[in-house]
């Protein structure tokens, strides 16, 4: 079913106070094993602003005798697809003589190692050769995607911070099959129509630029870096889960 009352484990002391028969158990596993499915209020999701449906709740009460069994099924629904996907991923890279458990489950790293395994002997990587300045420019600009930090208050006002991060891992697989700059490094001096060529996608190369945030927008962007794009991104370009999150954020 994929539903579990996380409010129970996050507010365990409060939950036990409301269920005195559980005070005799000091171990959380025993608490879960001896706890019947709690009332619907413990299934309320603050992020979604909704609780479990009556049909789903009645089904849980009918099919599970305690919270431990419910948690076990919940974790299996989450873990089993991940295990199957990892096996398929491992088998794929094994055919390329790469072991994801030794090299790490990280597509860019595996791709780079595969590149050096399969490149011809006379192929040399020239981009950074004898150009320390360019190397440091690339290294310094390899930063993570933007993130939003959300702070809430829990027990006795204790701050609890959650981070919603954005990354571009999906672009790695796309970029593998795209044309990339190669050959000797050349510096193209700024010319009048360079911005137009970048926007029209007729400039092929890397651009270094300084971006200034207007004074009246600085406070707005203090919690998250700016995101730049050349095309309009719609829900058609997003996964179903991401599209759902975007729709909710716009309401």
C-alpha cells in the first residue's frame, strides 16, 4: 500500500502518552509490535495537508494487526524495486567490465572510467594539458544544484531542518550522446552578437560570465541560487512525481 504513520515514530513520546498500555515497552521495536493501527490523525501528512483516505485506512486495519507488520510491508514496497533496479544496473555495467559495487553507483564516474577503458591508444585528453587556469575554472564551477532549506520547530521548539535539493543527474545520460567541445582549447573574444548566438543555440562552446542580481531581488534569492534556462520547461518535460510537486507548489 505504501502508507505508514510517520508521525508515530517522529513523536514517539507523545504517541506513547496517548497509549498508556505501551509504556511498559522501552524498545521501539516492541512498541511497534504491540501497537494496533492507530487512529487516522496519526496518518496526517503536514506536507500534503491531508490524511489517509477512509478506504486505505480500513484496508490497513483489516490486513495488518500491528504497526511493525505495516512498517515491514511499507519498507518492502520501497526497497524491493530499488534492489531490482540495482541488480539490472549492475548487470548492465558488468557487460562493460565495470563493477558498480567497486566503482560506486554513480553514472558520471562509471562513464568516465568506461571512457578510459575503451579509448584508442592514440587518443589524448588535451583540454587541461598545460592550462592550469582552465582546469581551475572548471573545477571551481562544478557545484551542486540549488536547494531550499526549510526549518520547522518540533519538541520544545527544537529546530528541525529539511533540505529540498535539485540536481541534474538525469542530464549525464543525455549528455553522453551529444556533441562536445574537443581539440585544442581556444579563447573566443567577446563580440557584439555573442549573447544572441548563445540564446539562438548557434554558439558552440563554454561561456564564462558574471551575473548581477538586482538589488530589489537579492533578498528573494538569499535562500536559493538563481536558475537559468533558455527554453520554457513544462510538466511534459518532468517526471510524474516532479510534475505533481510543481502543480502543488503553484496552488
